[in-house]
């Protein structure tokens, strides 16, 4: 059973509390694990050189014969399976670093490996009982069984709780009868182990029958499972994506995963893990594409200068580096939080997924631009990585849904608090009483006076920028709650700005912590580039935060909604020039 959660750094930040002990010092992998990791990375790199040809996979829309079997033999299927069940039992940090490598070498291969272990059998690792783990994990670790995660349905994508797949308890035979269909299932055509989420009727706490989501471990040999045809996709062409149908599948009671009716939380917690691996895989891809583009701009000459000498090209290279450095800092700060095992990291992993997939999309696009016409050609990898990376902003939670989740879950606790005051004063949340109380608190300095610990003087300005804007973010979130009240759930443009501010702030603190910890270990004189990266990122980030927060209060949201409604009514863009 996964340990349930202590404080969250980012939820604290929304509430005006900076839990700096969660982010300082920057986490570091144990030496022994770092050595093992290096060996695994070297072995995968060597294997990939001889066996993985990204362009061929893309063109033929399939893996070369035997590739998956070779990956199984090399042991890459059991990275997150604990050692006692024959896996590698990697920490979240080492696991994410492996996915960085996979994502860089070939996103199709990464997605097959990821759907198997980041989400396919992760529920079993987190919530399975001893018997279930003993029965399935060794087979999953060896690759004898390949796993898939089955949540999405034709009528339930972002709205995961809207699933219709049914599980009916047959008490007499000790089985659940499972019926329904799941779409866009990665590994759907090749998996034989499925973590399936379905609704079952069960009594609530008052004994009234109600539908709740439960999670099930389902294997193809139970019968009644069929896979649809392989989908033709924009990218990730080597990976299998199909519909999966469950028709009167008899799932033994002992294959219920976790508690009855607790499947939604299981689904979400699996995704919290998966999102971090996806973030790692994304930046791995960007690193590879950057390397390719840098080799090009160093040698290609125009106007008797190499491309790398042009200032607009320098700007692109520098911006990608600054963004990548900050994103990497967020990802491995978060994997460190996961490895602690006692912290709620749901917001942080969502924020890493959003930032990493967008920085990668933008970065790969910039690399394509830097190499000019060549970037558009099929024999170069730029267009392929762009296509392969596009879905990263859609699956494992669209970035829009994850921004809503970040803002709403971030504000949840503060909203509860304000509601309590509102109820006590018998007024709505936006009542005068609340404002008075809020103002009194503010005047007494009880809200958001937290500071982070001292950092190296080279990072002092970044520290102050973080503290100032973290405090302002908290005030903005609170003002939004007071003014909009419970309608905040419909004000998505406000949520988006608060989420963007929170992402930048989390990236700032992660970068400050990383560089401060480096300075402590190596001395500032040996970290001059990292200090420059940190300070440049912080300087850019606080300006974005300021803009986002200003626009929480002053914006064109009403006009934007009206324009959109008008255009949707017209069913097209209706204007002509005169
Ligand atoms: S798999 C499919 C992905 N699908 C999604 O991600 C669905 C997105 N939707 C959602 O996440 C939820 O429906 C949302 C909730 C968030 C919208 N952690 O009332 P609620 C709790 C913990 O807000 P809803 C795929 O694409 C919440 O606190 N708890 O619910 C694979 C509340 O608890 P309580 C959470 O309005 C592709 C309860 O749930 C979380 O219905 C293959 C209800 O919440 C959370 N995160 O909407 C990828 N969220 O009741 C392979 C909510 O106690 C990847 N809750 O207050 C492999 C990678 C490889 C590398 C690649 C390299 C290129």
C-alpha cells in the first residue's frame, strides 16, 4: 500500500507556507545506486546503437523482429519491480533517469517500456497484496507478461471518473464479471496483463447502493478480452495503441486491486508516478535533438559566419538551456520527494509533466528552426521527434486538465479555510466579513511571512525573487477565492494563470536548491555557469509570474468568453476584409 501523504511543497505555497525543508538540500542519489545506474545506462546505449533505428521504426510503423524480446532479456521490463520480486527496484530518481535515456534514444520504445512499468503494473507495485505481487510481478519483471493501463474510454478521457466499464460481483462463483471497452490503450495489442478501472455497485456508508470505481488485475488468459486494430498515429509509430474490449471477463475476487471502491485514487496515484517518467522521457528527447542541432550550427556557414555566431541563434540555444536546466531541476527534485516516500507529490509531478512536455515541444521546434529547411526533411530526426513528442501534452492528463488540477488542488485547503470563516459569519465566501478577517490577518502579518533558508550570496537575488513572488501568488490565489468564491472551478483562465505562476515558482526553488547544493559541494568558483543559469531563469520566471498574477485581477476574460461563444455559434470564422 502506498504511504499516504504528508505535506506538499506546492500546496503549502498556495496557502502561503514555504516548506523549505522539503526542497533543501537538493536530493542526491546514493553512490552505489548511481554506479548501478551508469552500468544500466551504458548497457542500454550499447544495445540501442546496434538494434534501435528510430527512422526505420517510424517508416515501417513497427519494431524490428525480436526487439521487444531483446529488451526483456536485458531486464529493462522490471525497473520498478522491487528486488524481492525479481526486479531492479530502482528508486524514482534512477527510474526517471532511465526514462530520460529511453526517451532520447527512441520515444516509441520509451512509451512501450513506460506503458508497461510506469503505469501498466505500477498499481500492483503500489497497492497489490503479497499474494498478487508474488503471482504477477516476477513475470512482469522478466517481460513474460507485458502490461497496459486501462482507464480511458470513449466517453471518459479527461473526465476519468465518468468511465462506464462495469464490474458485477458474482458472489456464488467468487468472480467479478467485467464488461466494457477502453480506448487508446498503449500496449493494447500486445499486453497480456491489464490494470483495469471499472464501476461496481456497492453500499455507501449509509448502506445505500451506489456506483464506485474499483481497480482490477486482469490477464488475457481469463478470456473475453480482445484488442481492436492498431491505430495510425502522428508519431510514436512503433508503439501499439488499440482499443481493448472486455466481454463477460471473469475476474476472480482475489484480483481486486486495493480496496473496493477506491479505484479512482489508485488510478490517480499511478498517474502521479507516470507523469514524472513522462517528464523525464520528454527532456531526454530534447537533449538528443539539441545535440544534433548544435553539431549543425557549429559547422554550417552563411554570410561567412557559422550559424552559432548569429545572435538570434545564440538566444535560442541559451533559452533552451535555461529552460531545460530549470525543468531538469524540477524533475529530480520531485523524484527525490517520491523517494522520501512520505510526501504528497501529486501537484509537483503534474507540474513537471506540463513544463517538461512544453519545454521539449518548444525546444525541438526551435532546433528544427535553427537547422532550417533540413529540419523539414524526413531523413533528419527533427520532424520525427516533434511528431513523437506532440502527444506528451495530451496523454497522462492533458496539460489543460493538469493546470486546472494544479490550481484547484493547490487552492483547496485555503478554500476550505475561507469557507469555514464564511460559514461562521453566515455569509458567502466573498462576504465583507471574510474580507475584513483576511485584511486583519494580513495586517497582523500572519499570512505568508515565510522565508526560505539562507542560500549562497550568488543566489541571493533569486531567493528574494522567489520569496516575493511566492507570497504574491498566495495573495492572488486567496483574492481570487474571495472574489470569485466557489465559481473558481469555472474560471479556468484564472486557474491557468495561477498554475503557470506555481510552475514557475516551483522551477525557481528547484533551480535555486540545486545550484545552492552544488555550490556547497564544489565551491562557487566551480559553478559559474550553473549560477548564471539559475539567476537567468529566476529573472525570467518572476517576470512571467508577475504578468500572470496581474492578469488574475485585470484581464479580458469576459471578452474572450464572449468572442469564443460568438464564433462557436457561427460555426466558423465569419469575417471578411472590406
Ligand atoms: S492514461 C490516461 C490518462 N488520463 C488522465 O490523466 C485523466 C485526467 N483526469 C484526471 O486526472 C482527473 O479526472 C481529474 C479529477 C484531476 C480531472 N492524485 O473531485 P476531483 C483526488 C491524488 O477533483 P474529478 C494515459 O494517457 C482528489 O483529491 N489524488 O475529481 C496513458 C479527490 O480526493 P478526495 C487525486 O473532478 C498514456 C478525488 O480524487 C488526484 O473527477 C500512455 C476526486 O477529485 C491526483 N493526481 O477530476 C503513457 N487527482 O475525494 C505512457 C484527483 O479525497 C507513458 N485526486 O477529496 C510512458 C512514459 C514514457 C516516457 C516517454 C518518452 C517520450
